[in-house]
C-alpha cells in the first residue's frame, strides 16, 4: 500500500509529529504483516485508491505505554489522516495446464490494456508483468502453440515497454523491449521446427518488431544513452513498415544525432 499521511497527537493543539506530504515521498508498506502499527493495519482494510480516512488510534493499537520518544509520548492517542495512492496485489499462482495458462494470460492482458487506456500505467505495468510471467513459464511442447505463445509474449513485452516510458522506468523498458525481440526470435525458431507447414506471409512480424525497437530507443534516450538510442532507431528505420511512421522516427534519429554532435563539441573545450 502506498499512502500520504499526516500524524497528529489527539490533544487540544492537534500537535503534528510527522507527515509524508512536505517530503513529497509517499510511504509504502505491506499491510497485515506487522510492518506498521496495528491501527494502520486495521485502518487500511477495505480502502481503495483515492480514498481518504481519518484514523483515531488508541495506545494499544499504536505505540503503547512507551510511546515513540521524543515525538510521541507514552499512552498517546493518535490521529492519522491517510490517503491511499496505490495498492499492489500479490501475484497469483498460475495453473500448470498450458491452455488454462493461456486463459489467465488473456485475462491479465485485458486488465492491463484497460489500465493502459485509463492512464493507470503503474497498474498496467504490474498486470503486463504477471501475464509475461504466466506465459513464459508454460510447459507447452507443441511447436506451433509455443510459437503462438511467444508472439503473445512479444506483444506483452512491447506493451510493458510502452508503459515503462510513461512511468519513466526506462531501464525496465529497455529490458522489456529486449525480451520482446528475443520472443520473436524464439517464435521463428519454433516455427522452423514444424515440418510441412506453409510459410507465414513475408514480413508479418515486422511491424511489431519495429514498434519494439522504437520503444527500446525511446527508453535508452530516457536513460541518457543517446548513442545507443541512435543505433536502435537506425535498426528500426531499416525495417520496411509504414512510411509515415518511418519518416517520423527518421526525424527523431536526426535530432538525436545532432545532440550527440553537440555533446562531442562540448567535450572539446
């Protein structure tokens, strides 16, 4: 649970002893495992993101007879104004049967897509990651089905990378994009093991690969790795896809190249 809070003594002056708000840093904890006082563990039950609560906590559910010197005296009754900013669920366990896993993956992807559309990118990151964990751990042995699973996993990693750009988790975005590229390679390998199958339409996977590479380049740029970003942009631009998209990314690559040139010029002095 991630919250902002303000803690005061329940006295006439409502003496404030702590608050996360001036620090600009939310407080995060796992509820129900004793990481916080009992009053908090009980108080956040049933709360949802965006809700606020004014908790009145007596000593037996707070800091007891000893208090927490020097700010909280022994036997103090406390008030906490709490706002829930984010809630993270525990990752579920997944079924062993491959078909059952695919159903779970579809459900998780649908949830993640919904969060993505609503702009709840951190929640989308969690759901996409769970879907990836579920499909990557499949015990499927059929090569065609494994290839299809790898295609789905590539899409999930591409979407995860897009969310990471929004949340500024750039390193995670780079890793997701790299994983997506590897999934497409694994998919092709699985299909190569299927004898007598008709070949897929040439270039059918290139739009997805293009998208993954562009997102990887975006993430690298966010990390300040401009030279690496340019290399990945160029790799994406070498893929023959939509001319409109290629032109826009070509412009980005040129801008990045100018920045690199400017940096090199700065280092001369």
